[in-house]
């Protein structure tokens, strides 16, 4: 669980933080390794060059003093004194701490320490390398033997093992071992180390800064794209949820609209059956009456019967026209919202003879055909209900625009009614609600003793 928590916390960090941490560790490790490697190479090169310079100088001074080392087993007194004078005075005397001349069998031919002359010792690895023809140089920041400590008082030493070559054959005939006090060399070596570490650190830091800038820029781009993507996903999720809600509403509205259409058709059938059909049937029956069939009936009687039949048929036609006027819409395709509201209000005035106030404010310029029909039917049905149930008192129609929504309000000053008494299958209000909500709009009704207010609203995007 702890490892899982660490992984979770690590993954929650930004790419920049992850890179700075891991990259910093890797860069620091690489800097240490590269710096150590470069520093060791520089130290080796500087030591070899310094030792070669010193060895060349020593050889140039002492070589003329040495006899033929291939035939000489022991140096004579003259050569020893010359070496003593040369190594004990002048430039070499101040630089060389000790000097030994070795023969291949391990015999010390000469040393500035008289006790070591003539001794035969085991050859060290450095001496064997020198007798093989390769110069050996070792730098010791601090001395290791009691004798050296007493002589140099803690100063650094450069130990050099240099092969002595026979001039005409190039064969190694002896090895000169000398220890040089290396104060200047140590300072030069420290400067070289410092510069090498500084160069490696500067390059590593510069490289890391450049990479960090690239990663930071990329991380910011990724984070920006991630935020935009997350925002779009959230928007799409909200739209999907909204679409699911609307789909459910449309499905329910379609089901209720189908039932309401069937009820509406039954009501039209009932209106036709109870009204015009009864009047036509009455007229048809009167055509078979004795007043028209019997030859004994007088002309005035026949005329009265015919007049009654005509009146019944005229009344049936009037009712049919009234039903048709409620079903047929006027021409709305080219009409604006103002014209639609004026037509519906004027039609109601002519049909009922009641007064209606109309207020229009900033109507939208464009309307879809479905929105025009929806608004016309809304005003027609609500004014009709206001006249039938509210007595046509203080009827008014108000149109307003709020932001991206257009609102229509129809109100009256009648006694109102109890909303709980309205049946869900009521054709008028239920049909209006379904029609408005199918277009993405809202429907609201409020009723009290001071009157009734019915409101609808549609978004302008649904009206284009």
C-alpha cells in the first residue's frame, strides 16, 4: 500500500517536477562521474608531463657525469663526488629530496643517502616498469615514510622512475629514482582540477537548464492541452447529459402528443357529431315531414317548414366554419413575431368581441416555422381560456426578450382556478406544454384570485 501511495503521488506530479527530480539526480551523478574521470585524466597527463620535464632536466645534468653503466658495476669516487656536488647544490639541490641510481639486479649504484649505496634490494613494480623502458611518475600529496616526513615537513612529493639508456644502442642500463618536492606542481594540479570540474559543472548545468526549459515548455503545452481537453470532455459530458434529458423529454412528449392528438380528434368528432351532424340530421328528417310531402298542405305551411330546414342547415354551416377557423392557421411563414401576435390578438377580438392589450418589446428578427406555429397556438389557446374561464377581464399579451430567450405572457383578471383541478389529459394546457417543451422551451402557469398568468419562453437559437 505504501508503494502504491508513492506511485500515485509520483504520477500526480507534473512532468516538470518529475524531470527536475530525476534529471537532477542523473545530471549530478553524471557530473560527478565525468568530472572524476576527466580530473583523473588531467592529473595523469599533468603528472606525466611534469615528470617527463623533470626527468629530461635531471638526465641532461647527471648524464655527462655517469660512466659506462653497462660495464661499471660500482661508481668510482670521482663520479660519486661529482654527483654529490651536482645533486646537493644549485637548482637540483633545492628540488630533489632523494636520488638513487639502480642497476637491473636491484643494486643501488648511487644514493644521496650513503647507507643505501651498494645494497641489493628487491625491485618494486615501478622499477620493473622503468627497466622495461617506460618512465613512471607518482604524485603523493602527503609523504608516507618517517624519513620523508622529517625531511619535507608534510610537503607534496613527485616520485619519478626514469630509465637510463645507452646512447648508441638505446638499451636500458640503469634507472634513476628521484623524489621531487612538488609544491608548484601541486598548485598547478589543483588549478587544473578546479578548471576541469568547473568546465564539467558549467556544461552539465547549462545542458540541464536547456533541457529543463524545453521540458518546462513542453509540460506547459501539455498541461494547457490537458486543461482544454478536460474542459471539452466536461462540456461534452454536460451536453451528453443534457441530450439524454432532452431525449427523454422528447420521447415522453411524443408519447403524450400521440395520446393528445387522439383525444383532440375525438373532441373534433364529438363537436361535429353533437353540433353540425345533429342539425343536418334534423334538416334531413324535416325533408320527409308531411308538411312537404302531403299535397293537401298549404303554401304558407310549406314555406315555414322550408325556412326551418334552411335555418338548421345555416346553423350547421356556421358551426362547421367555427370549428374550421379553430383548426386552420393563417399564413404565418412570411410573418414576423409582431405580426403573429397582432393576428392572434385581432382574431380573438373579432371572435369574442372582448378587449385585449398587446405589448411588444424588441422581438427577434428570425423565427422558425415551428416556433411561429407554437407562439400562435399558445396565444390563441390561452386567450380562449381567459375568455371562457376568466370572463375576458383585463386580458393582455406581453412579449419581452431577456438575453438569448424570448418570452410570451398571457394574463387575465378573472377569478382564477385551482391548478390541482387541471387533469393531465386536458387538451388545451397539456397540448401547449408538450408543443413548447418539444422545441426546448419552458411553460409556466400561475393562477390566483387576482387572475391567471401563463408564460412560455424559447431560446433564440431555437427560433432561427
